[in-house]
C-alpha cells in the first residue's frame, strides 16, 4: 500500500532516534496545564462553547417542549408559514414550530453521533491495539481487514446495511460505526507500534507482563490521548453521516432529527414553494455542531501533537 | 532542479548497479503492476463476500418480501425459492453469486422488473458526466488554491481559504444542494430563479446543440454543489503538502541560484508537493461517486446515486446490491490507478 506512506507521516516516534525520552520535558504538566493551553486557542474555546450550548439545549428540551408541540395531530399552527408571532422560525407543512423541531432534533443528532462514535472508537481501538501488539498473521489479517474497510465506499455500504437491518436508530448507529472504525484502527495501530518500541515496554515484558497486561496497562494509557483527539473528529463526521442517513429516510420514521426534517422539506415541496425558513435552520444547526466538534478536536490535537501545529 | 535530481539519481543508481545491471527495462513495473492487480482482485472478492453476506445471508427471507401481501401457497413459495436458488447450500449460492456477478448478471430489480445490469448501464453515463465535470473543476480549483494558501501560510488569503474549506467540510452535501436549488432555481423573495429545477434535460427541447445547452444548464447546480463540498478537501491536502516542502533545502538551493519566488514555487515546490495530493485525489475519486447519492437525490439527476435512493425507498435489494458492487468496484479501480500513477510520478518509488 505505497500510497498510504505519505499519509501516515504523522507517526513521529517510529523513526525517532532511540534516545530515551525520560529526560525530555513533558509537553504540558497535567490536567491544569492542558486546560490552560486549551483556553489559549480561541477557535477551540469557541468550538467548545458551541457544544456546551447545544448539549444544554438538547438536555433541557423536555422542560420547555411538550409532546403536544411536536405531535402532528395536536398542533394548530398555520401550514408552511414564514416566521410570524409565536413562530420565530416559521412552521412546517403540519403547522409545527420549526424552532422547536430544530431544538428537539439536536437530541437525536447528538445522541446518535455520540453513540456511533463510542462504538467506532471501541471497535477501532480494539482492532488497532490487537493488530499492533500481535504482529504475525493476526496483525496482518486485521490490517488487511482494516484496509478493505477503508477502501469500501462509506455511504453505499451504510445505506445497504441500514436497508438490510431495517429502519431505526440502532440500525443507523451500527451502520455509521461499521463504516468508520477502520481509520481509528489504523491510527491506533500505528501509535501502538510506536509505543511498543519504547524501552519501558521491554522492561515490563522482562518483569513478566503478558500480552493483555502490556496492551491494557502500558500501551492503552499511552494511546488514549490520541484516541480522544480522533474521537472528537469522529463525532463530527458521525453527525454528518447521521444527517445524511436520516435525510435518505433511514432513521426512526417517527423520530425528529435534522436530516429527517430536511427529507420532509424536500419531499413535502418546501423547496419548490420557496419555504427557505424550513431549509435553513436544520442545515445551519448541523453545520454549527459539526464545526464545534471539529474546532474542539483540532485545538486538542494542537496541544497533544505540536507537530500538527504547522499544518493546521 | 534538473541537475540536482540528476546528481542524486546518479549517486543513488551507482551502488544499485541498475543501469549496467542488464535487467530488461519495465520488468520491475510489470511485476509491480501484477502485484497491484492481484491485490485489487482480492479486494473485489472481499467486496463480493461482504455484498453476499449483506444481501443474501442477512435479510430474513427474500421470498417473504417479494410475495409481501399477496396470498401464496406453499408450493408457489417453494418454486420461487428454487427459482432464486435459495434451496442451495451457502457455498453453492456464493459460487453462483460470484460467477453471475463476473458475467454481468446482477439479478432482476424488484421495483423496475428489469435486469439490474441494464438499469445500471443506463444510469452510469449521467453520473460519470456529473462526477467528471465536478472532479475536474474541483481538482483544478483545489490544487491552485492549496498551493497559493500553503505557500504564504498565515496570510489573509490562507486564512480565508482555510476557514472556507473548514466550513464547507462541515456542511451536509444534500443541504447545500437544497439551498442552491431554492436560491437559484426557485428564487427567494424578489429574486427569481433562473436555472432549471431538476432532472438532466427538458424533454421539450430536442435537437443537437439546443439539447447540449439544456443539459449544461441542468448540470450547473448539481455540479456546483459537488465542487463546493469536494474542493475543500483538495485544498487542505495540497496546502499541507506544500507546507511540508517549505523547509526543504532544495528550495534554498533554488533561491540561491537566483530564481524568482514564483519560479521556485512552480518548478520546484509544486512538483514535489503534488505527489501526495495526486494519490489522495485518486483515492478520493471512488468515494466521490458515493457522494453522488445525495446530490442526485436532491436534483433528481437520473444517475446511479438516484437509482440507489430509489432502490433504498422500496427497499429493492437486488438493485441496491448492484449499485453497491458498482460503487465498490469504482473505489478499487481508483485505488489501483492511484498506485500506478504514483509509480509513474515518483522516481523514488520507481527505484525501489
């Protein structure tokens, strides 16, 4: 796989000279140092701010939105009306307030995005750790598997999977995880190889540590920061995938999500009748949340991996 | 730069003894090509296994879905099962599936009652037209902007370009399509739309040139959507590979020779920085085809993407399986091309 070589340049320690890093100064001293460095990156703080606002809105939504506001049968607003009194962002075909729908939609987008990310990261890290730790045929087989999954087209695979499993939240969560674990696996494997080349692993082995103990007690803690960074960026793409899959009609058919809103806007003729107030809010919400995760992830990446600063 | 490369080339070639070695030229490449072809074939086989598991083993009972709602006797069900080959063992079914796929028999669509392969054949060209145009434009635009912003990173142009690419990456493709559609085709408020709303051509307009112009008009918005979403990724790849080259000593040499800044960039930095970008673009091309699904759905563009969406709505499993195989095959083909192109572009890889 020659073409991957220029892309995996970011694994610095592999080629690093075997000088023990013990004497080198730590990049940040602990948690407070990390927070201080994070606060210095303005875009990261903005990203985190966005996420906090959306998370609060999503969590508190049941306090000020009742099911009657979202039930097609019980609402009494005008149909597909531009913003007016009481409906600051207008209404949809059924007469529901777009503002309330967008706020409620945050719940499904964030929860599916986070769940899919947890699945992706757990699956990817497990494969990456095992592939990196056990060389030989296990490692090779797992790496080939990862390469095949990286080469598979994500969206067609995801829609095929959810079509076969059936509509629903669980099915799109699984589809997202299955289509995105491979890049985490590749990243974790590279990092595992780098960590295992260090002297302290040899020392642990000499003291009699077995495979699982080396992996979980020594390698995993050293790989965790990287996993965290990559998972922040994974959430961003998982939310985009969630929006795409629900837009294609694969989510929970009765649920409210940003993608599903845009789907009903397209199929319900909101585009042809020029109902711009129906189109902008869900899309802008997706954009802002994805941007929030990306900015936060990049800021954390900058702190943990100074080499990436210049390419940022 | 030519002489620096020559010197390095000569030094590197001497110990290997390649020029005098008498090895027939190109045999190394042939072996390389064969290895890559075998790898691609294995990848395709794996895709077929995944497709088989996904569409033949996982669904509960295709016969149930086909006869859904219709009164069917057990004998009829059994006959249908036999017709579909469901009464055979799994290895047998897989063998038939592979031979059928390789000979272009992808089954019959439940929705359209037509062979899947002919449906795909009809829809392939519109997708290639859309994706081809969008790719050429976004590659040119992306590489150009990437070089510009990477060369002077930190400048105002760089900040605008990076900000715009980051934002565009965060935008869902289908939403951008809908916004462009409502803005330029339907029109907002006092501004009327002036571009056609959907489809690929107006059936009322026939005849050579008029038809071409009509298709071109229909192409503008879907193409613009694809370009806006895709070019940002090319910008960031090209930008970071230019930045990686910035500190290289050969650029200092070029400057010391008295070359103008523009020449240093164009003749020295760009050719080297292009390598990772080109492979990245090829690898990306295959996935772009998958991105066509949402854009074609929004604009009712009669291509493979819209076909997958129609298959998904039913869901029409044979058709979905056919499009899945075509999309995967295109990714594998593009990765193969990436390997081959890389070999031609990078003398270091050629020498190995």
